[in-house]
């Protein structure tokens, strides 16, 4: 018997299934980023996570508990909470039907709407690089109130050497900002 779905679990799993359909693999890292964006699109009450600047971008450190709980029912490979951030986890594919049924209930229309907005936003950005780029730039814009490419670049340089070298190309920053403005302009 599968563990009980909650709004947060169902939303996270739905976007994780989409991530796999887009050719990527599930990991603690990708789950953290998806939870971050689900909150940005309106699921703050469901997740109640606080994100802090970390090595790979904003991180709560709490998503691993959800993954551990879902192990064996919806995901595989997370039997202990000591996985590396990019260690691949498996999704139990036939469990997606239950996730969809949960989100398709009339009382969960707002959850499904949040999921669809998140999926639309992340389309084309499901890779680890894309997820880190979007979450880092969004965090800088929303938490540090950086409005210009120059201000964002300064914040990236102050964040860490990793950010300074990984996101040096202004084009990457501009692509991220454009996607954030297109989908999240009303959310801040």
C-alpha cells in the first residue's frame, strides 16, 4: 500500500514525472528546485519551506524528508537520507495515475493550477544547469531586489566562486530573467 498523498507530495511528484518525461532524472537537487518553484507559484502553505542561499542555489534542506517518506511508494533509491544531491532516484511509473487522480479532484483545482504553472515555467529548464540557473537568478531578484543584469551579476559574484564561474555568460542571465519575468512577474 502506498503512503498517503498530501497536496505537497502530489504537486512535487507531478512535476517530477514531467521532469523525467523531459529526459532528466530525479534527484534530491531537482526535487529541492521543484519545491522552490512550486512555492513561488503559490504552494507556500502546502510546503512551508524556507530557502537559504547554498552551494547549488536556494536550498531548504527539508525536501529529503519528503523523498525518504515517498521511497517505496512513489520513488525508489532513497532508503536513507544520506544521498548526494545529484544521485539518481527512480520514479515508480505506475504510481503517476494516483497522483493525477489526486490532483484532478475538484477540491484540488488550485493545486493542479500551481503544478501546471510550474511545469510551464520549467519547460526547457529541467536540466540541473537550468534548474540551478533559474532558481539562483529568481532568488537574487526576489530576495536581494536585484533588477538589472549588472546587479544580478554582482550578486552572483558575491554568492560563491561556483556561481561566478558557472553563470558568467550574460546570455544565460538574460534568458533566465526573461523566463522569470514572463511567468513570475506577478508573484513577487
